[in-house]
C-alpha cells in the first residue's frame, strides 16, 4: 500500500499544500522585518529557510483552522480554502514567485527524495523478492527431494511387500503342489491297492471256480468209478454158490455208497461247486467201495482156490478108485496187471530199452552223489551253518518262484541272479548278501535245491497254469546250458517224480509194499491214503508239459553256436519209446496229449514227413490199443487226444501252443 501511495503522489498534478497559508501568514512578515538584501541572498535565504525544518511546523494539529479531522474534513477544508482564495491575494509579484518557487523547489526535492526512496524501496523489495524466490526455489527443491525420497521409499516398501507377498505366494504354491503330489501319490497307491485287491479277488474267484470245476470233475470221475465198482459187485453174483459171505449185505452197502456220492453231486449242482469236504466224503466212499470189492475179490479167489483144490482131490480119488490115468491138468496163471484198470496184451512190451535204463540209473546216481556231497551241511547242528543253508535255499528257490510272463526284462533279471549265484558271485536275498562260497558244500546244495524247485514248479504251477511252462522252461534251459550238472539233476528229479518222462513203468517187485509201489508209479501216499487219480494226472501233466517245453526252448541271450543240451531229438526218442510200450489206462492218453500240444509244433517243423508218419501210426495202430484197455469212465482223456490229432491231420498242421514266448516278449 505504501508503494502505491508514494507512486500515486508522484504522478498527481502539483498543488499548493495546505501549509501554504501558514507560510504566508507567519514566514513572510518576518522576512520583511529583516533588512533587505539582494535578491539572490534573500532568495537563497528563503530557500534555506524553507529547507530548515524549524520553519515548518511538525504537525498541523496546532492550528485548529488547518488540522483535518478526517479525510473528508480535510477535503472539505481544502475546497473551502480554495473557494476563499479563489480570488488572487494582493501580493507582490516577485514575492509570490519566490514563494511559488520555494514551494516548487520543495516539491521537486520532495519528489526526488520520494523517487530515490521509491527506487531504493523497489530495489530492496526486488532483493527481498529475489531472496524469497531463491528461498522458495530452494524450499521447493527440498520439498521435491523429500517428496521424491518419500515416493522412492514408498515404492521400495511396496516393492518389498510385493516381493514378500510373491515369495509367500510361491511358497504357498509349492506347498500346495507338494500336498497335491502327496495326495496324488496316496490316491495312486490307494487306486493301485484297490486294483490289486480287485485283481486278487478276481484271481481268487477264478481259482475258486477252477478248483470247484476240478472238484466237480473229480466227483464225476469218482461217481463213475463207484458205479463201475458197484457193477463189479453185482457181477460177483455168479460166485454166490462158492462164497461163504453174505453178498446181499455187501451189495446193499455198495448201493448206499453209490447213493451217497450221487447225493453229494446233486447237492453241489444245486448249491454251486463242491467243497473240499464234499470231495473228501466222496473219496472216502470210493475208498470204502474199493475195499469192499477188494475183500470180495479176495473171498472169491480163496473160494475158487478151495473149490479147485477140492475138484483136484476128487479127481485124484476117482483116478485111484478106477485105476485110470486122467488127463493132465495145467495150472493157469493170471496175466500180470500193469497199473490201475489195465491188462497186459501179449504183443506189447513192458520193459524199457536197456540203454534208456542205464541212462536213468546214471542220473539217479548223480542225484545220490550230490545229496551225499552236502550231507554234512544238511545234518549240521551249528546255528551258523543252519543260517547259511537257509539263506542258500531261499536264494536258489525264491527266484524260480518269481518266474512269470510279465516281461522279458524281468525274466532276464531272474536268470542273471540264478546264474550269478551258481557262478559263486554274491547275490541279494532277504536283504543279505548270499554266496555259495560261504560253505564248501554250498554249490552242491544250491544245484540240488534249484533243480528240485524247477521240477516242483512243473508239478504245481504248470499243472494249474499251462502257459507257465514256457518261461520256466526257457530259464531252466539257459541254466542247463551254462551249468550242465543242474540239467542232470533236473532230469533226475523229473524221472523220480514222473517215471513216465523216461518213459519207464516201474515193475512190482516181490515183497514190495503196495504203498511203496504206488510211490514208484508217481502217486502221493499220505497216511496210507493214495491221492486221487485226477490230482495224480494233473501233476504228471504239469511235469510232462515242462519237459516238452524245455527240449524245444533255448535261452535267447546265450551262444547260438552251441547245440541244445537236451534238444528235440530227446523228445523224438521219448515219443518213439512210449509208442513201443504198452499203454496205461488214462495215463498214456493224457501224457501223449500234453506232450504233443506243447511240443508237437516244434517236432513237426524239425522232422516234417517222419513226424506225420508217427501221427498216422498213433491214429491207426495205437488208438485201438489205448481204447481196448480204457474203461467207459476213463474215456475223457482218450477222446480229447483223438479229437486233437484228427483236427491236426485235417488241417495238416500242429498249432503253436498257447503261451509260447514270441520275440516281442523279449523286448518288453
């Protein structure tokens, strides 16, 4: 405001001040009293007087006539004075000019001072403005810096928060992934366990059905045999005149046993498959029927002998009394029996060739010598020796039990493990390292147990699952090729358990117990009870199938430059020799079918025309011989063999056996 007031004052038109009246009244009279001087001194004095501050009142308040109360009164007073002095005063012209000059000089000085003050004030204000501007600029810079620092800090904090959140999110994501993988793994395990359980249940159900069907077929076979034996009991009626026993009681008991077996079959046909208890009851009934027939036949034989003796005595008496020479009586001897239900024909041989028997005895000697070699290990009471024996037995038998048709690579692992064990290398078994070098007799023990296990697999596994013969046989063949002694022991075990694989029909020796003779024929006898015919044929079938698979298979990773240690020529020898021997009821037909179904295709490719001549010989000459000694209840195996060969002759081809290992299997 001060700046604008000063500026307005400088720009306004010069006017006489309100003090000019006072100057006229007070200053000029005094100047007239003094002596007049020159106009220059007076003028200068007037100027100096005007310039002296004492000549000018410091405040117009002392003169009431000239003191303005407010801006309005002052203006009003000026207007009044102007009106009063509108008319020119009666002053001298030189004096008025001087006064006016002094006034103008004063106003000029005052204006110059005002301008200088204004200029200084402007410069000062400009300096202040520049200082304030610079200070404001610096403060603005500091503000901007603080703002930028704040923004940077906030950005860093936000970035750290985001990174922390990102790390937490990644950690949470990894944790979720780990939990997901864990849950997926658990779920897969549960699914796998459920699938395995389902497959196990399916397999158990299948086995249960197979066992039930086997039992049912066995029951039918038992029923046929019981009925056949009952017919033989009825046929003994013709000897009732010479018998001293009551035939009616025996026949009644026979009818009761037939009714018991028929009732069991009727009940099982209504309820499903027969149980083991039903089969046991039927077997006991059959055994009782056999005992009845045996005792009756013995009674008949004794009665016939007594009657014949009495007839001879009577004839001698007649000869003595009449003194005449009677005709000579020749005692007839019954034909020897060759197994259950079979009779010997005069044009067939029973004994096997001498060379085959020598070979058979040599293999049994090898087996006996092997047993003697590790007898000390077997009978040892030392705990360490027992532990070594157990570990070696597990290392030899467990891999054989694991043989299957899952994959060729798995089969190769099992073969390598067995080969390494026989080669003296340590193998893992039951979490421990096992080697035949742990005991001097370890190798003999492992070879014997390994061969025994191979044959046992044929007796059990192959008997139940015919396709299992090929993976077991190819491993056995490969081990046989690298370790020939194991092959000899396999044959020794096979011949001992299945003499028909020689082929060999053990003869009945004088003084031999019936149970011992049945064991030599291959039957299992437990607690004086002989196994059922169906189970016996099933075991024999499994071992023959294993033998037929061994002679045609070779280990694919072995050396092809060597010949098979026991090849198809032995199969041809077996087939030729068994056709030169007397057939056995139910046994020969079963074994011929199993052998030809497994090995027939390989023999056909090897011997071609000669093989087909052999098949025609079986059909034209051997079938009638088998049919002649086969009872009506045992025709199943004969019909199966006959249909198989007729179909092969019709197609002029023996089909590849089911389960044969192809080249794709070894790539799995």
